[in-house]
């Protein structure tokens, strides 16, 4: 069990990310989709801390990026892909090869999983040294997708728009394996976002506990996360190109 003693604070955070992703998958299977989406959002917050923890507390091995990629594959590739499939694939309409909406659901879910894993593999084999991310990061993709599913899916909090969700899913999947640059978030900004996310989470829990309708609390939560996801998706490449050069600091986020 020597490997257990060698685990660092960053490793425990990474494992926590993987556990949250696996739990999200179990909730999707149980058709508890809002809870699954929230677990994915929490995994994003936890994932944002592991790179900072590795630099702050150190590590005793050089496998952190690989471990982090495996965790990210669970939380930000497989869990969102299964969420998309479960929400949009309707067995009552027949098999995918005979029904266009079901075919789109299968294609979108498959590309989210496969292109996301390919994105992680490219990152861990060299792109981590780049000044910017190359391609849309998987945590940002997961944040965008769960927000869209909750706001515009079949059980929409706003208005149902299956085509919008599946279309953005396909676009974001191709952006993950593209050469489009996206800015890396520094430690200070990362911690600020995590604190802000924690505050939003506490407010969400408080509104539910105080008897405010859960649907209203969910609506506010997912509108905020969608706004963040869309802003990064659309504005990230512009910011990555115009900001001045800086020293490259390897981080674990994908």
C-alpha cells in the first residue's frame, strides 16, 4: 500500500472529482437528472483545485496529469454523454437508425464522450505546456451541456429546444478537438471562481431548505452556469489571442 502513502492533497482532490463523476452517472441511471447535473458542477469546482493544490503542497510522483485525465474522462466526458443520451434518446420512437431525433441523440452523446477523451489524451501528451488550452476544455464543455440540458431539455426549466441543445453539443464536441485556443485560468481567478461557485451552491441549498420552490432555485443556478459557459465558449478564443504573452505554468485542467 505504498502508493496510498504517496498520494498528495492534489491526488485526493482528483479522486474526489472521479467519485463525483461516478455518482453523477448513477444518478443519471436512476433518472435523477437534476442531482446528476449538480454533481457534475461540483466536480468542476473540485477539479479546479487540484492543479493549485499540486503547486501549493507539492507531489511525490509525476502521474498527476494522467490521474487527473482519467478522473476528467469520467466526470466531464462519460457523465455528460450519458446525461445527453438518457435525456434525448426515446426508445418509444424506435431504434436510432430509423428515427432522426434518436440518431442525433446517439451521435451527440458519442461525440461528447469520444472527442472529450481524445481532447484529454492530446493534453496529457504535450498540450499542457502551451500558453493556452488548445481546443475547448472538457470541464467547460460539461458545464455548458448540463446547463443546456436543464434549461432547454425535455423537462426544460425555460423552454424546450432539443435542437438547440443537440446542436450546441455537436459544435462544442468538435471545438474540443479543434486548434482553437482557449485561455488558461490563473490560480487567483480559479480560486475566485470556485469561491463564487461555492456561494452559489450554498444559496441554492438555502433557498431549497427555506421552502423556496426547487424549480426556481434550479433555474437561477443553471442560468448562471450557462452564462459562464457561453461567455467562455464565445469569448475565450478572442481573449486567448489578444492577451499578452506570459510564462507557461502547467495545470491539470483539461
